[in-house]
C-alpha cells in the first residue's frame, strides 16, 4: 500500500490501472548510446508478488536495464509504465512508485542515517508525518536501529547497503529495483536481506540484478536472463537447476 | 519540493568545514575593508563637506566599501555552488534524484536557492556592518538598500553561473575554474567596452557596468534586468543539462 499524498504534483491522483494490471510494464526498450552496455528490444512485465532475479554476465546490460526501468535513463525507443503511469508522459507520478537501489548506494556521507531517510522520504512525496512513521518502520525493517543516529560515512559496507535499501523502500513503492543488493553483505546480512525481499515481495513487485545464482534460488519466484543487452529468458522459477538454465540462455 | 531541496542544499553547505572557513575569511575581509574605508572617510570628511554636493558616510562607504565586495562575492558564489552537482556526480548520489519524483526544474531551483540563501547571509552581514553605524550617525537607508539589492542580484547571477558549470562536470575544480573564467571575462568587458567605439557594446555584457549604479543609489530597470536575465539564463541552461543527462546516460 503505497503512500503518495504530500507532493502537490501527485496529490489526489488515482492510478490509471485496475488491480489486475501489471505494476511495471516495459515494452520494446532500446538504448544504444548509453555510457554503459546497451539494451535491445527489451520487454518485461512485473505483477504484484513477483520477485524477479535479473541474471547476466558482467556488462550484459543489467544495470542499464534497471536504470531504464527507474527513469534514470531515457530509452531511444520503447516505453515503461509503472502502475499505469508512463515514465515518458507522467515521469513524476511513475517515479513516485519506484524504489531504486543502484549498485553504489546513493548516500550522503556527512548525514546521519535518520536525517538521510527523512530527506529521501520527503523527496519521494511523503509529508512530514508519513515520513516520521515510515522512517521508524523502515529502520526497524532494515535493522538500522543501532546506527540511526550515526554519520553515514562511518558505517560499514553492510550497513551502508542496508541504508541504501531503506531509502528505496521508505515510500512503499509499487516496484522495487535493486542493483546487486547483496553487495558487501556478510552471510548473516545476506540472509536478512533475503527475508526482507521475501517480505516486501508479498505486496510489491521486485526485480534485482545479481550474478550470484544462489541469490536467485534462495529468493526469486521468477528469473530473467539478459545477455548482450537482450532478454534471452524470462520464466517462472520453481527450484530447478539454475546453472543449466543460465548456460542455455547465454549460449 | 523546492524548499526541501533548498534546505538540504543549505544544510549540506553548513556541514562543510570549507564553507565555514570561507565565511570566516569573508567576515574578516568585511571588517578590514570597513575599518580601512571608515578611517579614510574620517580623514577626508572635512574636505568632502566643502563640496557643492557633499558625499555622506553612506555614499562614501557604498562606493569604497561595498562596491569592491561585489568582486569578492563574484569569486565566492561559484565556490559555494561548485559542489552542488559535481559532488553528486562524483559520489554517485545523483542517482537518488534521477530516480525520485523530482523534476529538473525543482532540483535546479532548490539547489540554487539553498546556495543563494547561504550567500545572502553574507550579503546581509556586509550591509549590517554599515547599517550599524545608525547608532552613531544618520544612515542613508535607500542608498544602502540599493547597494544591498545590487550585491544580492550580482551574487544570485554568479551563483547560477557556478551551478551551471557544476552540472557540466564531476570535477569541482574544473567547475570553479570555468565559472571564474567566465565571470572574470564579464567583469573585464566593462574595461574593454569603455574604449574604442566598436567595442562599446561589449560593456553592456559587463557585470561591473550594471553594478555601479546600485552603489550610487541608481536602481535602473536595465541593470536589474541584466542580472535577472543572467540568473535565469544559467538556471535554464542547468535545467537543460540535467534533462540531457537522462538522454546521454551518464552522470
């Protein structure tokens, strides 16, 4: 249940989709002139409850795909709709429904964790009261209670990753895009991250990139494989041998 | 949204040790320049009183104390603005804004206001130093206000210039050098334009030309328009630059 009420540009709007529509729908995305890897004719749909593992080799286009889906990049052609809002025609409404954690968490090293989460809640359109409520919840959810008063620059990589995840989730987005979320986490933290992803995946749609196959097997109910900028496989995942699926997809 | 971003930007500046050092040096410069010019005024006061239109303390100090400070603000404003975007690019925190429901217009205006308000505190300090003389002698408040408006407009234009160059690169040093070079040229155009007739038109693009009247109590529409247009030009260019970052795919 996303909270989007305070931003004047979003207030009082009803999403133009019914409950059966996909939370995220990308059609024919092409991007050839990006600084990173390109993407060709990429189409993808995410429904509520989908937890999609986006697999691919280094440079396959995973991060570029996620940046296209969150609106940080504009495709040469193709479209992205989030909860029915087009990223091209209604970018603010669409982006308000996305939570994005890049591979390098976008953290201000001179801010305290609680200050930072307040800022990210406010710029995602939550009012003061909602931000305070959600900040408390997300600090609890991401197990940041012990470090909420600390300066971000002094945190370990694992905590920084969790603060990054918290900023992506604070506004209860419909779609959560995570780029290598397990980066820098120790085994115990990875287990916590899996549990968190499983929890939020019940109400939201999640897509996360990784090149760790065991991350996908432990968490996902769907797997998408990208190779040389093309989505070569997109299928439900029911616990089959992923190594074979992956090798077939990139062959 | 603009106020949230402005607050964040202002607080970021105030968290920086460099900014406090610059502000302390600036306050020292104000004090030194003020006392020096006050001493000069006291030494020539008797001679000034013999003129047909004797210049009072405010008129004297406006030209001898406040007008040179405009050059200091021209140098300081880009220093305050240089990190606004280039640091976001370098530290990869810009992804937060790219994926948030924040338009390029809101982001640019928010960051500009954050920087400008901190600079404005310094302008107020410089003016207050002279205004405090009211305790001892009658001050020509309209003239002082005119000088304050001139300093503020000049500072706003220079801050907008610094903000634009900051949006062009991830290297703060390059941003500051480029903006200072442009502003220096703009100052020099006044000297070049006062020479031969074909070059006189260049003086119209000089900061110095349009600033001088404010310190003599002449608030002219064309001078106000020059600084407002210069500010809007650089803010507009910054907005275009931020939009193009989504197209070009790098930050």
